[in-house]
């Protein structure tokens, strides 16, 4: 019979990973600027690795490394799906508002495409536009049509950019990825026969 104490640690791994995945949600909003969101993203992944290592070291039985590492990689993919889903969640279902905005500032990075601060009737809107119609570039004073979250929790998007987001909607991939992650967490702690056999005295 497989000891329940071995299997009981699987939800600990799973819930710890999902806690770090949940941290991606605010990073994917205008709470963190899009041009620096890689920094908290790396910190979240590093924190997840350290917590997984701590749980593994403190467990009575050490987990299998291969499925645990695979679970970490799958959770990183889940983080990407969640981050990509946040703008779709916020703008889909009529929650996005189409606005005619004016460029008030241009941020022209040396290696990245320009991004734009926008305003409507002189009132700045949250976030930055990171694209321009026709793959061109805008200047201060140019007008552009964007789709904006009513609560200002996601960066403004061009209508065609939002249409592409809907076409490649990652939300249906979240549950299958979560199922794979759960299976890998179980595989990491599932005992083998050799681990459960008691030698005769």
C-alpha cells in the first residue's frame, strides 16, 4: 500500500506553484509597465524555484527530480498563458471601450519599437500603446483609435491587435496545462515498489 504521506506533499507543490502563477496577474496589468514586466517575471520564477527547492529539502522523502523540474517548466508555460489571457479577460465581452486618442509622448527605445502615452480630450489614459497602425510610427499630436479597458487595468490596444489577441486566445489552454501540472506534481512524489517495501528483520 502506498503511504499517504508521500502523496500528501503533491498538493503542497501544486498550490505553491499556483501561488506564484497568481502573482503574474498584477504584473500583466498596468500596475507594472510593460517595458519592465520582465524583471518581476524573472523574480517570480526565481522565487518559485527557491520555494520548490525548500519544500523538496524539507520533505521526508525526496521527490523525483525529472517530473518536478518538468512541473516547474509547465508552470512557467502556465504563467505565460495567464499573462497573455489577462488583456483578453479585461477587454473581451464588451468590456473594452473603443476610443480616439492623441499621442502625448513617444518612448523610442534603441532596440525596441516605440511606445506611446495617449490622452483623450487632454486626459491621459493608463498604460502605453506598443504598436502603431500599418507597422508605422506615430509622433506627438497624432490620433489613433484604440481599445481601452474601462478600468484602465491593461494597456490600450489597436483594434486589429485586439482581434489578433482574440484569435490566439490562450484561455482554453489554461485548464489542460493545469491538468498536466497536477499530474507531474503527483508523479514527483508517487512512491515506487522499492520505496514501500519493508525488509524482514
